[in-house]
């Protein structure tokens, strides 16, 4: 019997076009789940999708709902900004045919930012797990005792193009900060005023010099600032969470 694959992707703002991602996977996926971080309707799609509200930014709850409602054998987690090509789909199929129940398929992502690729930053060619067997998906995202991921890393790159305009990209980083804050809250990590003040500055220096973001020129300086501001928001959201401030 053919293995069923469910696609999980995300609505960061209402102007996202999901069609390029869906069309590139059209014959490969059997279900589509879209987690929304706002209350706006999505644009119509060529395939039927299941829409889940994730305005609490708690991915664990959303993933549990998907796991319980889906009959898929594998779960594919991708951003709507990922550019998927035929070679990437072939890599997906090969991984599934070999059935690695104790591993997940990962890719390095090449980020495109403003008017070119970013070659130096923590985001540059970052290895991201994307394809999970059903058993591994549960163990990695849902079980109380989380496991450390064992990655089978592809030699191919996935191009990641999140930049349509500055406001949308900054909104995406804000959502990622809220997700990270919720994850830290679940792990009972604390945030203090000194961390809110210090951590963003440390991230800025780390990105600019240790990760060599400065070699990207002015674009690198902008990106280092945005990532530092993301860290500021992450710490602030965590601090607010403990004080029940929306």
C-alpha cells in the first residue's frame, strides 16, 4: 500500500500564496494542514486543506490534533516560503521507501533576503528536519519525554524566500519569537529583566561577528538587527507569559 504523506505548513499573514508549495508536492501529499497564527482567512487553494487555529502559538497542541486526526504514515513540515523542486521530492520518496522509523530527513536551507542570498548568519544553510515517520513525529513533538532528533541530512539545499516586504518578514520573526517563548514556558524556563536587556545585544554581536553576518554588507547588518530584535521579543513574551499579560 502506498504510504500517505501529510503536509503541515503555516499561515503567518493573510497574503501568503500557498499554491507554489502545494503544486510542487501535488502528487506526493495526501493531506494538507495549515496552522494559522492570525484570524484572517487564507487565500483559496487548489487542494482541500484542514485549517487549524494556532493563535496561542502552542505548536505541541496543534501537532497533537493533527496526529490524532490524520491517517498519514509520514508528516512533512515545510514553510510556505520553501521552494521545492523535483529533485527534493525524489529525495522525500527515497527516504520513505527506505523507511527510517528512527530518523527524520533534514535539509539545509539557503535563505534569500532582500536582493540576494545570505551566505553568513545563523540562518544560512541551517539544517532543518522536515520529514518524519508517524512514530517519530509523535516521539519528537508530542510525547512527554521528547527525544533528540537523529537526522538523515540530504545533500540538496532548499531555498527559503521569506522576504516579500520588510513588515511581513518582521511579522514572521515576531511569530517565531512567540512560538519560542511558548516552548520555553512549557520547559519552565524563566526570563528576567537582565536577560531582556542583555540577550538581544549578545545575539547581535554573535550574528555580526561570530557568524560573520557583517560580510553580507548592509543586508547583513539589517538581518543581525532583526534577529537581535527577535530575541528581545522572545524574552519579553516569556516574561509576559509568567505574568499572564497578553
